[in-house]
């Protein structure tokens, strides 16, 4: 019989306001095996933890039940507390009477009764707990960063600075990400390229960093500390080791009409191209969809002009196998397609542009070399209308996103301000639902746009944009004066919502990392573990976790790097001891468990058993590799003879909980 | 279960540790209420649920049993919820055979972000089970004191 101690936490008034903690402690004291039961204001505080440790010593407890917040919050804390007092940490069970009781029920009698039942279930489980010892597994001291935007670059630089090797996998021919397309950054208005390109060069020159550009992650196997990753290096038909980035081929290629994705299709590039002048690595790439040589076998001009002899039309995709201890996801974001918002006439007029397109139009390296010209007739625009929240905070009709994209208020203020500064003859209108400017110096920045630069901010939504006689007729409502407004605009700029990159969802499946309904990666804890995925060894950096501006992205990138370093600094990791274990006497070697195991943790071997009349029998039985098993329990249900069981969540334990609840 | 002469169904909810248990926590964090009849048992993955546990719950007097797991494709262990889905389909046809109303069991996918969905599901499921009344068909009277 176990000697169990029950500790009921008040959590200040979080639990005590709806649950009668004294009554819970008194009632549970009468349960079989309970030798000590108490309640305290904050069980997780030092005084509370000392109380638990003292009770373990004085009452010689063999099991501990803590009725408190969710085990997702403090299970680890209480396990450590008990381990320090000499009790096996896996002899601790938590009854979740905060998130799943006091916070959802209002009636004290009902909540108290439920808390008692939850406590009873935990006691019933502890009776069947067995001390577990965690094994260890070695850590591969290298990290992989998926995505080479500012988030990925910052994470990689920080990891490399601490002396560990790190690889960046970037699907585009160059690293740099979305920030390379941005002209100026708010709220300081410094040039994005001037602060980003030195970092890109740093990453390329750092001997600890290896960049796989134009590559994608093909598969991920393994677990924290020991990931096996296959990387697909897409054929760029240029030998990376020979190409000097001189750019001769990109000026001689006869295929001139390829939409330039760097300028969002607003001008053209050649079939062989370097995305932009500061690209890293500065290596040409052939676009197989447009290259005449690759399509028809007739051309070969680039290979003739290449002095380095780097062109290789026979190049194939290459699969590279690598080992990593930690993986950082930095896949970033994309603006949504605004085609669905046809009321703004995006598909009807080239003068209706998205904010990122506007960014390129203002950029000195953009399609107009930084002169703001209307895309339709290349004339100077006089009236500009900015529409906020295109697809953000948009519920109900299924066209947009329910969340706030966070960055649009600020970049629109920036665009409006830059526009007024460069061209004081322009009239700039901004239609908004709310202006949201939390952040250091953000509100001051927005106020400058209104007060110093005379940008017209109008609270209200644009109902319709109609292209007419070379103008854009904007119909909108002013919610504050309750008037209809008609503006003849030269350009309309749409602040499109941002969404996670399309590659994020398949990647999350590969990594078994969880995502929310908007396809943003979820963090292990929204407040306390914001840069870790719930999957051990997977870390989150930048906008893949939620909309973020550049300073926040960089902060999160460095935080993710710090977490990675914490992992890589360890030589060995403690494994989860709650793994499957077969009862060899009952196993009949049928292989049912092996088939359902997602990790390949189960193997079979012939073992000798004692048979009747002093004979020996050789039987095929299952064995589980505890370092590979992640403890999902699929095998325990698949086993027809009931030989397989999961430590910490055994059949008997779960049934004891069921019994306690149904009593 | 009878409380003050009023019928109150006993409901056991099995929640996977990674998505649905976190979803249940989130509904608590957001103070979204659902009936106190629902008692949650944490399991590592929905595939850890042996259909036997559900039968055991019915035998011991539960009136409804619900299994919550990660959305298909989102399983922390990649494929666990697919196994759970198939096993539960088999169990449902067996419950049909035993004459247990189908409405007493349910499988629902609740992600860690869907606190509101968890609360709504529990409200709906409790109402559904309450309508059916007490589970007598599989209840083992020997289990009663």
C-alpha cells in the first residue's frame, strides 16, 4: 500500500474562490492510502514546496497528489520538488482543479464535488504508479534553421557566435526573405537593405554557418537531439562552386519576359537570373520553366558567355542527408492574395496595388528606380488612398483572416509619410477601422504622420473602388461624421493581411509540430515558452509563430537561438521515461505493435524461455528502444494479447481513474 | 447519477495531452463554462485510448464517453489520431450491436487553440447524453455497492 500525501492549492483566490479547498483536503484525507492531506495558499511557492518536502520526510510518503493548476503548468516544478526530497519524480500526480474546475464552474458546491472526484482519480492513479528512471540520449551538436529571412539569419548568427555549427535551408536562390523587398523600416525610417545586407554577408562568411540556398527540407526523422534531415538541393543548373556572380549571363539571356518575383511581377527578368544585386549567395539560377535551352534544347547562350564555365544543363536535384540536434522553424509570412476582395478593383486596374508592391515602387532598386509612378501610365500620382485591414480582422465571409496582422497600421503610416515627404504635392488618405500602434516610438510615429505630414486619416471602410477615365473612384464612409465620401484617386494601396508561408503546413506535419487554425505554429506555452514548439527540439523564430514586425522578429530569433544553445550545450538529454514496455511472458511475437509504431522503436528478437519439463523454448518477442519511443501508446492498444503497456499511463492506471470518476 | 432527485449524467472525457487537454485548459483560461459532469482523463495521445476503457466506463456507470484528440494530420505523434479514428469506428459498430445508443459516445478533434470549441462540444455532448437518460444497458450492477 502506498503512503500518499495530498496537497490542495488555493492558487490565491483562483481556486479557493470557487472550490472549498478545506473540504477537498478533508474529504480526500479519508481516501484509502492517504496518510497526509493539507491545503496551502500557493503550493508552487518556495514555502509550499518546502511543505511538500517536509511532509515527504515526516510521513514517509511514497506518492504525492497535488490538486492545483494544469500539469502542463507545474508538473515539472512539483516533480523536481519531490525528487529533491528523495521521492521518485514519477510518483507525483496532478489533479487539475484550476483550468478544468475552478475556472469553468461558478457553483461552489458543484466545483468542490468535482475537485474531490478529480483528486480521487489522481489518488487512484498514484496507487498504481511505479518509480521510473529516465534514460539518456546523446545530442548532435548542430542546428538546422529552416528559412533564411531576417529571423533565420539572426538565429543562425547567434548560434554560430556561441561556437556551434548551424545550417540554413532557404527555398529561394538567396537568403534575406521579405525584408530584402522592403524600402524603409518603421519607426526610424532607416533603409532596410542597409541593415539587412551586412547580416546576410556575415552569415555567408561565418565559417560555422552553411547556407543551403534554393533547397527545401524533404523529410525529418528522429527526435530531440537526434534529428535526421534530408535536404533537397533543387537543380539551379549552375555549378555553385564555379559561379562568380559576375552577372554576364543575366544580361545576355535572350528570354527577357519572365515576371520578376522580386518586384512582384511589376517588371521582367531573364530566364537566368540573380534575384537582386546584394543576393547571398550571389550565384545565378536558371528558371527551368522559362529557359529555352532546357525546354527545347536550342540556345545555350549563357553557357557560351560564362567565363567560369559554371553552367550545367544536366544538373539534377540532389538529396543531402544531415544530422541535427535542434531545428528552428523560421518560415515567415506572405501577404494574402487580394483577388478575392474584388470591390477594391485589384484585378481591374494596375493602379490598385498591395502595400508590398507599393514598397517596391518606392524602392530605389525597384521597377521605377524609386520614383513613384502610376503603374498604368507612368505618370506622377497626386491623390493616394490607403485601405487598411484588407483581409485582416475579417470574420464571417471566409475571404480573410480573423486576426489583426499587426504590422499594417505602422507600415501604412510609413508609406503615407514617405509619400508626403518625397512628394509634398500629393494628397494622402488612409481609411482605417482602428489605428493600432503599440510599440516603442510607434504612436509618436503615427502622430507625426498626421500632425507633421498632414496625412488624412479617416475612420471608415472603403466600400468600392471603380476605375473610370484613368482615375479610381473611391466610395467610402466616414464613420465619425457619418458621411459618404467620394475621392477621385490616382492610386489605391491595399494593406493586405499576412498569413503563414504556404510551406509551413507540410513542414509542421514533417516535424510533428502543432499549428493553430490559421496555420501559425503554436508555442509550448503562450506566455512562458513563446519560442519553443510543444514538440521537443523544435524552436520557433519570427512570423511563422504569429504576425510580427522586424524588432520583434529579431528578438524572438535571438530568444530561439538562446533556447537552442541551452539544448546543444548538453552532452546528453534525459529521455521521457513514460515509454512502452512489453511483458515478454505474454508477447506472442505477432508484430502488431511494430506496424503501428510511428518511430520504428519496436524490434523483435528470439529469446530463450524456460519451457515445461526442463526444456528451453525459443520465442520471438518484442522489445522497445526507450530512447526512440516517444510514448504515444499506439502499440498498447494494437497488442492483441495485452502484453504491451505504457509506463506512466498503464491500462490499470487509466482504468483506476475511470473507476474513480464513475464511482 | 441522481443528485437531489435530479438526473445528472456522468461524462468521462479522454483528452490527448498535446491538443485537446491543452484546449480544455484554454477554455478554463478563457473562463468558458461547461457542465461539471464532465471529468477529464489525460492520455498521451488519442491512440492510447483502448476501446476497453470506454466499455469499462459504461460498465461502471458512466452515461457518456467522449474522446478528444488532435485534428487529423496534426497529431503530435504523426499518425496516432488516425488509429484512434479507426478503432472508434469499430467500437461504434460494436456498441450498436450491444444496443448502446450511438449518441453516448463521440470523437471530436480539438486543437490546443480551440478552447471555445472544447467548451461548446462539452455543453452540446452533455445535453445530448442528458436527453438519453441513464445508461442502464451496460451498467454492471455488481459494481454498485
